[in-house]
C-alpha cells in the first residue's frame, strides 16, 4: 500500500522541478497544482514511481481525451528508471493510446513505440557514458 499524499506529490514537484521545465508549476500555486493532481487521480491519468525505500521518485500527470485516445502530459518528472516504469504503466493501462506533450513551445503527438525506442537508445548511451 502506498502512503503518498497529494501534498507529498506537490512537494516532490516543487523540490525537483527547479527550472520549471517539467511542469508549468511556476505559474501555478500549490493549490492549483494540488487540484491538477486530484483531477488526474479522479481521471485515472496519474502515475508515479517509488524508489527502493518507498519514497516518491517520479510522477506523471496527464489529461485524458477518451474520444481520440490521447493522453496529454501536463507534467512529468523523474529519473530514467522512473520514466521507463511510467511509460510501462501507460502502455499497460491504455493500449493503443498516444501521448501528447508540449516540447519547446510546441504541442507534439508521440508514437509510444517510437518513444520507447528513443528512451532505450538514451538509456544505452547513458550506460556507456557512466562506465
């Protein structure tokens, strides 16, 4: 069982999104961020990961578009391992759906399989560099 609260998620985002790139949280108050998290929970469009000690180490908040089977990523933050887990959750819970996210001021639609390949290449490159 997880003992993660909305406040834990807000504090995690504030602590780790120091450059305000992962979430538009710079413009949001803590209450607005908490409402976005609660909305994602109700909508079944939030996923998070925990480290080996049971602490939050990644979170992804989305908005669903059931008609077009698209999940719009409001914000995502975590390490490469947590990104893999969250992408796995997405593929398991929403097979055939696509991801949409804002990148460099442009909204992009992502093919999930291509995104997995890109993450895999990034992870392999990271492993080679860290050796």
